[in-house]
């Protein structure tokens, strides 16, 4: 899929809720919603914010969650879509008191991402991803065509909501006053089931559009199936072979239409049954759930601004102590189909996400210590936190207790705490490197002393090897050397925790 397609679909998904085959005040709503599908290049900005309203009498710990939700925001200050499909963006993620600047870049070869404090970029190769997934024969042009076909089919058949108006306005877009058409609509949760039923009725009657959609899906999928090496005859529709496009499309259309018609017959009863079994839906799909959208469209039917406000009412619940949650999205688009060059990010020295398996320590070391991302990963997300449990009769770690000291197989515990374990044959020693702090622990076979981060520690007895070749060391010495604590509960279970 070309990069521009990835940007079109998410925004179009929001717009499709509005769509209708009817004109409003002489304004063609369909053209306004589909006009951006043909945009080759543009620049834009977007801001996304969340807002949660707490339930009455909320507990202090739940209020902390509400405050966290309300602190989340995303600002894309500069999004550049180049006519060759390359996309770049820079922005800021808001989280609690943090403001984290970031950038990313997508071309035909890679998705590249970096953030303030990162020592190197992170990237995911997309060139040749078909081979990685075992898929060949994917036509990029057909991907874009299919995306357009699906969008056109949905937009054509969705009904207009009850509240929709059109007006001529003058709005500032990227600092320039522009003559635009404002399309305003409001949809409540109560309307959604009715709109969905109308949509199903429309697609049931749209034989031409439904057939064209299935035909497009066939053109897209058949080459993939052909390249996969599957026996296409075994994948046919009854007596119709898969390479008989007309026959397959006809059968698929008839089956899909039959399914839609069957759903329409029981729609009202199923909806009533759903409300009875899940009464909370009456709140979510009630009058207090509301979507308000303002689209500002230019003379070329390109959306230049959009204000989307979605408020979802939530049922009273101890597990979800919120009255409602609100999502706001505001965006502007300029330089439509003009000269735009995306800002590349080099992958030189970067980390390949497709092959790298970063430990928590390696992830942290990819960012400057004390940077916003470093603190977020370590303190808020707790990526270094680890908990292990050893049962008294554990048959995995197989602990051995001798004179009140618990001994465990070094490799199992160390590796489960993300440490690196290496055998030093010359010294008959085992070197353990802590993942998070980089401390070196050295245990020598047959020695009653160990080196823990440069300090000599005396052991209750020498390091020994059992009959299976596993080296055993005192649990507390190993765990504490790897910055973990050890606790034993009243039932004899041992808990190893690393913060």
C-alpha cells in the first residue's frame, strides 16, 4: 500500500459517518467526502485531544486515571504528503506533564520514527514486505483503486443524518483567508441504529455498486491467491472455478445480498434483544452520545479544515467510573496538489524493528538518560519491572535449600531477569551482565566468592554444578546483584521483583 493511502483511510473513516447520496442545499456531499481520494500532495496539521468526565463520587485512585486521560494529546504540526507517496510528519505527544516532540517518515522502503532524546532512529522496512509475509503478486495500483472503490461504495449508500446544513463561509487556513463551503452535521447515538438499517437497505438495492465492489475485490485478491501456490480449483464456489470471474462475482454478490436481506428481516428484533441483554448500550447509543462535524470544503471539493467532536456517554459502573469521554480532532490542509517534499529521516545507525528484539535495558539505552521518553518508559510504563515466582516444589527453577540458603540454577533466573549470561572457559567462570544497569556479576565454578559490580562477595558455599550441568548460586546474591528483591510468603512461595 502506498503511504498516501494509509493517510486517506483513517480520516475518511470518520467522514463516512456523515455521508449521503443526497445533495444538501445544492451541495454535493459525496464529492466533498471523496474529493480527497485524488489528492496527490498536500500539507496539513492536526490536533487530537481526549477529555473524560468523572462519575459523581469518584474515588481518588480513579480520579488519577481520569487526570491521565485528560492529559493525553497529539499534535501534528507539519504533515507533508509528497506526490510520490512519501509522507513525513513532526509533532508533539502530550502525556501527564510531558511534552514529547517526535518525527516520522514513510517512503517506499521504510517507516522511520524518532523522538526527542533518541540516540538513533527506529525503522521498519516495508520494501519487500510481501516476501516477508509470503505474499507475492500484490499490485500497488490496485491497492489504491480498491481503497477508492470501497470508499465510493460506502459513501454512496450511507443516508444523510437528520441534522445537516451547508453554508458559504470565509475561514483562515494556514493563515490565509479562504472562501469555503461549511458542511455541518450532528448525529446522536439514538440515530446510529436507524442510519445503519438504512445503509443496509441501500446496499441491498445497489446491485450495480455491490457487484462492482465484489469485482474489485476479485481483481485484487485473485493475483495474490494465484501467487500463493494454492490449488485454485479447490477454492472455487461449488462447481464454479475460481478463474471464472463472472461466475464467482455473481455467486458472491447473491450470497452477500442474501446475508444482508436476512439481517434486515431480523434487525429490529436483534436490536431489541441486544438492548435487553446489554442495557448499558441504551446509554452509549442514547441522546447524550453525539458526533458533531464541521467540514470546510473548497471549490475543488477538497476538505481544507475539519472539526470533529465525539462525545460518548458511558453507563454507571464501578469498573468504569466515568460519565462520558470526549474526543476532539481539528485539522487544516493547504498546498493541495502543490509542490511538496517530505522531510526524510535517515536510517543510518538506526534500529530495525523487524529484526531487533530489544530487552528493557537496550530500549532504555536507546534514549538519553533523563529524557522525557526515557522517564516515561522507565517510571510510568515500568518496562524494566519484572516478577518471578518460585514454588516450593517448582519443577522449572528446581530450587535447592541447604542450611537455610536457597540455591537456584544461575542461567534460568538471570535470563528471566533479562541479563546476559556468558561462559568464560579459561577461568571456568560465568559472567552475568545486568540488562538495565550494565553491572557485571562473576561466579566461578568451585569458588565461594563472587564479584558483584566490582565488589567481592562471600558465598555460603562454592558455586556447584548439578547432574544436569546447571550451575547453582545463592538466590539472594544473584537477585540482588541484578537489582531485584526476594521475598518469601507464608506458604513458602518465593517472589523475585525488579522495579
